[in-house]
C-alpha cells in the first residue's frame, strides 16, 4: 500500500517540478532579450535601483509591473534566505538563490521550489 501511494504521489510532484522548471526556462527566453537591449543602451543589470527606476519612468503599466516585481523580488530575497536556513538547506543555498535571482526571479523562484521540495523529500526518506 505504501509503495502504491509513493508512486502515485511522485507523478504529480514530477509534473509540478517539470512545470516549475519549464516556466523558469520560458521566463529566461522571454525576458533576457529585453535585458540585453537595456544593457546595450547603457543599463547596469547589477544596479537594481537604476533598473527599476528606468522601468518606472515610462509610467502606466510599466511602472505598475516594475513596482510590483521589485516588491516581490525583495520578499523573495528575504524569504529564500530564511526558508533555506529553516528547512536545513543552509545559508549558502539561500544566498545562492538570491544571487540567481539577479538573472531573474521568474527563473530563480521555480528552481528554488524544486530544489526545496527535493531536499525535503530526501530528508524525510
């Protein structure tokens, strides 16, 4: 009975992990061409204040999305460090995912979720 449950529970988890990783890959493909254009025009990807300032400047939808993403990114950075330490993954992994979020939160977050779930599964086994 336990083996049957574990096998059926694995399928949705693997589908969920595949969804997370595919979403992260799609995010990279859709976002980075714009980042390269912005950097070619003189933007510095390691300057988040300048980055979000440039995104807010046009106003309207761009400002809404930039402010929304900046706050979500800040929350992610705090949460991932605290969560990684809390579950036993460690501070260095939290810092790694914060650094990875500079490539894109929409990529780093799903990769962290997969890493987190697999770590917790291995730890409970």
